[in-house]
């Protein structure tokens, strides 16, 4: 199923998305600020990962430093993750990290991504990480005892919109 390509909508994420963002911040013991709620709500409601510039364009009333701090806080709390692109642009997506950690409180980025080579949109492949396929493949390829803490796995191709 192809995801929608709608833009960030900071002017009005649904009330349930704002409530969910507030609940996730509270659950992660993160101080709730308007910037953090707005940024997390936008990421939760987003169909794909967004660059800092995408976020800055959407949140014109928020200065760049506040936006960077909000994103960094969400990443540190495990409520969002940063995806390094081969175009040297970081993109951000909501979601806690998927792997259980031997160290309590340490979160790991354990899933892959799909990058459209035409429009440069990046989509998370959450079901692969949740199913444990990447961790299982690591153990099968390298043997027992190897533990991944971060996976940079990107499939490149064309998204549904660009493939048409």
C-alpha cells in the first residue's frame, strides 16, 4: 500500500495527534513545550521523513534553533529518529526505536528506509525492523554474539507517485 505524499500540516494536526504527541512526551519524561508538541505531532502525522528545511518551511513562526533543539530532544528521547541521506541531508521521522537494548533507557535505530531517487522522499520500513528480519539476518550472516545498535539500510527506487 502506497503512503500519501501530503505535506507537513502544522496549522492543524488533528486533535488526537496532538494528544498522542503530548502523551508520548509525558511517557518519555520529556518536558512538554509547544515546539516539541508541534514538531512531534507533525512527524506523527507525516507519511514520510522530512528534512529540517521541510520542517522550517512548515513552521515559519519557529526559529531554526528552536526547531533543531526540539528535533534533538525528540531523538534523544527516542520519539523520533534522524536518517542520514546520501545527499548529506538529514531527515526526521517519528517513532521509537525498535530494538530492545541491553542497557535500559538506550534506544536503537533498527529498521531500514526506502528513498525515491526521483523526488528524494524517504519512507521508513518499520515492518522489517518490527519483524526482526534485519537482526535475524545479521546473526545468520555473522554468527551469534554480534549485536547491532544502529542500522543504515536504504533501498533506492521510485515511490508510487514517481513510478507512474
